[in-house]
C-alpha cells in the first residue's frame, strides 16, 4: 500500500512526539539537571534541524506542510518542537506534571495522525474531527500509562482515561477552530488545561467516567445529526458535560445535559416561523461554541469550585446552588426567547412599551411563563438528585427567573451598544449563579460558617 505524503508527515510528527517520554524515562535514573537537559535538548535540536533543512532535500519533502513551501523552511516542525521543548522545561523545572506534558503531546500527534489517515477517503469534516478526538484520546491514555510505567507509579486507570479523553476533546475543539500551523498552541493549551485538572486531585470513579463518556458522546452525536449544535458547539457541550459528571456528579451532569438537549430543541421549535419573523437562531438553529460557552462558563466555574473543595474556604453546597442557578438562568432565557418570540405584541421590559418581535429586551407573558417552567425543570432535577426541600428548590426557580430578567434588562439597555448577545448571556448566568448562592444562604440551605 502506498502511503501518501500527508500520512508520512503526520507519522513523522508522531515519532517526534514520542520523545516526550524521555523526561519521565530519565527521572530517578540521572541527576535532575540531566533530566531537564535530556527532556528538552532533543526537541531543540529537531527545531534547529527543521530551520536549516534544505528546501530541495528529502527531509524537507517528508516533513513540509503546504505553508512551509512558501517560506522555504520547516516552520511547522520547528514550531511544534519548540512548543514541546517549552513544555518539557516546564515539566522538569517548574512543576508541570509529567502526565500533563506527555498526554498533551501525544493527544495532538495521535489525533493528527488518525485524522490524516481517515481523510484519505475524503470524509466529511465532522467525522474527521471525531476521529481526531478518538485517536487523540487513545494516544493520550497510552502516554499516561507509559509515564506511570517509566516513573514506577501505579497507574490510576480511571484518572488516565478521564485526562486523556478530556484533553482529546479540548484539543479537538481547538483543532476545529484553528489552522494546522497552530499545533504548538493547541498542545500548550491542552497541557495547561490538564495541569489545572491534575491540580484538583479529584477521585475519578470508573463507572462515572464510563457513563459520562458514553452519554456525552451519544448526545453530542445526536445534537450534530439534529443540527441543534455545530461541530464546535457539540465538542464544547461534550467537554463541559464530561467535566460536570466527573468533577461534580450525576445531578450536575443531568442539569447541564437537560439544558443542552431541551435548549437545542427549543431553538428548532417552529424554526421556519421564527426565521420568517427574523428572530431565529443563526446557523439554522445550530448553536456554536461561543453560544454554548456564554451560557455554560459560569456553570463550569461553579463545578470547578466544587471540585477544589475546602481549599477555597467555602462550603461545597454553595457552588451547587450557584451551578443550578446559572443553568436555570440559561434554560429559562432560552425558553423565554425561543417560545416567547413566536407571539405578537412583545413589550420592552424597562418601559413596557410595545416593540417589534425580536427586539433586544422585549418580553411576552407567554415567554416569561415558558422561562419559569424551564427554570422549574432544572430545579426539579436538582431536587430529585440532591434531596432538596421546597425552600431550597424554590431558590433555584427564583434564581433562574432573576437571571432571565437580568438578561432582558441588559438586552433592553446595553445590548448592541456596549454588549453583544453572548456577553449578555454570560452576565445573566452570572447573575443567576450569584442569586442562587445568596438565596440558598438566606433560606438556610447553605451555612457559610
């Protein structure tokens, strides 16, 4: 079988990436100063070789990316190698966990190789990025196991699966938005992302990670098929869902996935009618990564705060109510706008003046009712999973309603001038999170001291 140039290049980059195992392999066997040199120097030498390779030579033909021919230099390989050298130095001298370093490198090179192989058949972009994520996860998990073996530490398989999968989805998200020449940026970002996850020291339960991966991947695929999310939006949702179930638990995951699922369907509900009225979600209702992040960033911060535990000096339940309040806000706002926009005679919240459908900050009583029901759905899920009483459940409904109202006020006053829609969504979910936490303290569901 003839292997084309793209596959050969990706395989060569993967071989270079395997050099990331030198650091763990030398640890404990040579002096610390020699470990740093042995881990970093090979990448520096490869970068130098790449910059001085002859344009008409075999090495250049093997490793050049399309853009390298324009410059006459192997800038792609040089950038990748220098990025890996920087991470090797961080790992050996500045505390970056060796697992984070190796997993981030091998996720990238294994993902790129897998994607390049599958693309030989001319597959659609979605399948290509899905293969990148799967291949990257396999490479990352294998790299984590290799680090444990080389350093003599017993491998924590569930944790390595979580780190490899999370890094692969994170890298796939960046890969879908960036160019091929941005490999070094993707690798460094993934390493820093993993550094943060490792620092949380979360005990990963095998069943929970299995359920999280299965359900998030399945729902991500369904969202893409139904076109309720773009490829980037789907990957963002999968990543956030995985973090929610592993760092939080099933209840956190259920609230977030309910928002993604029902929120996406609400965007599709009577889409043609909303399109005719000029109020439909762009991209045929498929939510992109920016929209997903705007509605979920505050929830992600809350679940990370919960995972950080006592180190923050705040009760864990406070983050639970902040999370529920932010998700209830996102759900309520989505339902109020997607359902309320179908009805005539909306009024501006700040003045009650009648305005055209789709006007920022405009509301209808039908939309407000739909938002209240949506917040109640999130509150009901929280009540079931966390055995909340009536007062605690009511705080989540109230927080979601307040957050929805904040969104309308900001839409009527600042959106289009000082803020865009995604900024408004972010601030509204922040308001819902703060409201959820404060109300939980007020009703005695959370005790600060």
